[in-house]
């Protein structure tokens, strides 16, 4: 493994050239054209390998992308995504640049470093391994950053037929792999009241803000720190002027859960909200759309493999549970073993300070290759 690690380090210049190409092709979640342009470029870049490339068409979001290397009946799944949180034009204010040991740019760590990793991974697999019994599928969804409303179906379909799922999301803040993730969802509470003058005839009004405040106090009481369930009222809008009884108010609520049983409890509580003031009207929408990724025995075995490979490379590999979700959550819902956070490490994801430690490209590609090598050699006996 050390020789492979060293060979990948020597490809740093080529890796950065590829990374620059990918980062400069902006792919905001709600920019279908941008996402599809990136997809077309990836198909062109990976056409030098004997892969099958398939574009999974979508009408409103970008098309999902599926690559397959190998023709075997057994499958290992790699997960990335095409979209980023950065609107078109961000690259002009936040250009790709290399500063010492860091690379910067929109989406550089979340998630375009993973494309470079898979490029070199495919090179290694073709040079070093016989894939006659296996196929390596790399699935890139187009809407992961907004909860994969369309992509989750493809994720579940591929995960259900895979021996293992390796998710190329960025590592945790301490460079750890992610063996567990919270699930979560979003709810919107809207209240319609009756407008009135706050001084002349307040009795004729029905205050939507006051009703919303009452509902929020009920909702935040659902949090259960002992179970890892958190509730955050992230946005409130309502009213028009200080001296007018508010006729409308709205709140956006973020929910995070660690345990699957909490999904029903939280959903039921939102569904059962009722107005306190009968002269107001209440409308509640939303759901917990992303299940938690719970660490299982098989996830633990995958992590132990990665930990051993890290020791061979003289690299420390740790694990973490994180509050954010990924497509790995949907993959885990099928019962497939999932190891997440195998992408590059750095910091500032989703911000103007997003960066990648360049050294992580060679390191994480080596670990990824080692995992696939071991999984193929074990031929399912590890499960």
C-alpha cells in the first residue's frame, strides 16, 4: 500500500489540474443546466476508462449520473453528488486557487475532490486488480444538497444490490470517517389571523404571531437530548407594523434525530397541532425526509478495515457521528453496510472559506483503494 500511496502523491499536479476543471464547472442544486454541464464533462473525462456511463434523466433537477467499472454480478457502490450549495457566478468571487498545502474554491471539498479520487481509483483498479466477479458502481446524485428528493430512489436501488456502500462525502472536522449520521427534516408552520388596529380595536383582531409563538413553545418541547433529538426554529416571519395586529406569521423548523423510532413521534406531534385561538387558521407542512444512518456491526467492520489500512499507511483513521445527513442515510435504510466520510478533508464547507488539504487526495484514495481491494478479496465473507 505504501508504494501506491507514494505513486498517488506524485500525481499531485495532475490531480490539481483535474480538480480545477471540476470546481470551475459550477453546479448549484437548482441550476439544472450547470449540473448537466458538469455531468457531461465527467462523462468525457471518464471515457478514457472502460466504463459504462448512464445519465438518469430528471425534469426539474439535474440528471443523475451512474458509472460502472467491471461486469461482475457482485456490486460495490461509491456515492458522490453533482450539486453544490453555490449559485452560478460564485466562482468569480471565490475562484479556484492553491495556497500552499490548501486548495480553495466553491465545492472543492464538498464534493468535487471525490471526482479526482475516483479518477485515480479507477486507474489503480484497472492496473492492479481483476474485476471479473465484481462491478464498481459510482453514483452521483444531482440534488443531494437539498435532501435528494429525486436522487434518493436511485441511491436506494443501487444500495440494495450492493455488498457495501462507500460514501465519498468530506471527512468530519477531525478528519474522521463517519460511521453514524443524524436523520432530519424540515417543517413549516403558517398561521393566518385577522388584522386590526392595535390601539383602536385590537379585540377585533386575531394575532397570528401570538398563535405562532404558542405553537413554537409546543414544538420545542419535543426535543429530547437523551435520544439525540433536536429542534431548531431557524426562521420566523410575520406581521407588518408594530401597531397592527398581525394577520400572518410563519416559522421554519429544523428537526434532527438519531433514532428511527423518533420519526413517528415527531411527525405525529406536528400532525396533531391545533390552534389555541379559534379565530386563527393553522397550516403545517413538512416531514422528516432523511432517516438516520445508524452504526451497525457491519459498519463497524468496514471502519476497522479502513483503520487497518490507515495503519499500513502510517495514517491515523478515527470515526465520528455527525449531525448532518447525506445520501449514505438513504443507502443505510436498505440495510446495506455504509461507511461515510471517505472523501477529502479540509474545512469551511458551504462557506467562502471552503478548502481542501491537498495531501488528503492521495491519502483518501489509497484508503479507498485498500478497502475495495480487501472487500473483493474477502468476497462477501466479511458480512
